[in-house]
């Protein structure tokens, strides 16, 4: 086992994925926030991508679960064990790490979560051996990771669309001026596809299949009948396997409904900010981050609805994790230490 003696880690603890950033090496872990456990004794069998392979395919006493929901911890015990597994992968076995090389940790959280939810995040980090834990709001981290200089008295708007939550924030002089967080994000696009197929074709599919459909066919711009794929699932009436042909055009409306909620949230935040900041954003544009930012046509959809240029950040799914790296050098200004 190769040890990493750097003391600072940044963690993007997401509903769909967990990313860990090391101050000296960049993003060192990018894995799925899924855990497979044995229900009889709560023993963890696999974590991350290995557990994802079991999602929807387990039987008997083995279950694959997502311990985070809507951007916050829903199962504390499983979350802390999952996070410890990921941290151990990065900096070595816990016994040596805890005694000699306890890291300081910056963890990102959605806007507007409760103090209880923040405390659960801090306790999970402490369980992994963290010496100090700093809480950083995701839009701030996303802005830093996208390369924005948020220290100036100039408005920047970030729309961070993750797996469980969408965080919309206007940032100026290093702080959030106005923000909103909704539990509508990448996973809701998947759920919309599941509901549509069940209603239209009487076919039931799982989360993995829905995500594959979203990646291959999902678009919010000029959907085509020619863009199609075969989808296999279970007939809701007979219980037997079945296959249907689905086009991108058919999926446009259900995806549109989810995008509307995100767009409405953006508009609400824009309506609340001072005119000077509105002018800044009109000039600089809206920055789109998060894994769901890669949904085809989402940037143009937001741009058409708001009338403001929308820019997808480079490697949008990594922006929050990269932002923790910038925050590590400015903890006094950008990070809030959780006591």
C-alpha cells in the first residue's frame, strides 16, 4: 500500500458520486456513492462501482443502497463506513493514518441544509480520522473549481446540478448574496424517464437502465425521431420481460418538465438580487456545473428561458471537488470550521 502523507483532503459528498481531492495530487477518487450490504449482519460487501453492479440485481440478504438522498445523509451509519472506505483508499489504512497523518478535511454541502444535517457530515468525517473539518457550500466550491475569482465585488451566478440537488447562487466578494436549493437534479431526470416509460409502454425499468437512456438519448434541444434505442424491462401487466423502441423525441417532454423546475429556481434567484449584480451576470453569463450539466441542450434551454448566456464549465462534474483544493489555501476566508 502506497501512503499519501499530504494532510489536506477535499470531499464532494454527493448523492450519486463521491469525489476526493488531494492538495498535492488533484482529484484522487471519483466513485459512486452506493454500498452493497448484507442485511443479516449489516456487513459491507462492496462500495462504489462494484456495488453499482449489484443495484437492482440483488436477491435474498444482499441489498445495494444509496446512503445519501437529495444531497444529504439519509443513512448515517452506512455513509460513514462508505466514506471511511474511500478515504482509506486514498491515504492508507486507518491505524497508521489516524496516529500519524490525520488530515484536515473540507467537505461540501448543499445550500440551506440544517445544522443537524451539517453535524452529521462533520461526524462522518471525524469517523474517518479527520483532525479538523471545514464546511463549504457547494456553489462556492463550484465557482472556485470553475476558475472564477469570487473575491471581487462583481456578481457571478453558479447553477450546480448534481445528482440529488440543484444549487443556484449569486456570489460576490467571496460570499453568497442570494441562493436557492431544490431537490430536483440529475436523479429526477432518471425518475422522469422511468415514469414516462411505465405510463406510455407499461414497461418497468431500473435506475441503471434509466441513466443509460438519459446519457444516450436525453436532450433538451432539437430531439430527433431518428435517435432511438431498444429498452428492455418488465411488463407491468404480465410480469414478463419485454422490449420497446424509444426515441429522443418521446423523452423530450418528461425531461422538459424537470428542466422547467430548475429554470424556475434560477429565475427566482435572479429576481431577488440587486440590479447591479443583475447587470454583472448579464455581462458575464451563468456558469453551469455538476454532472447533470452534461445533459445535451440544457445550457441552451436555460439560456433561452432566461435570456442570459449560459456557459458549461470545463469538466463540470469535477468543479466542486477542484474548488475544495482552492479553498484549502484560503480556509480563513472561504471555509467555515465546523465546531
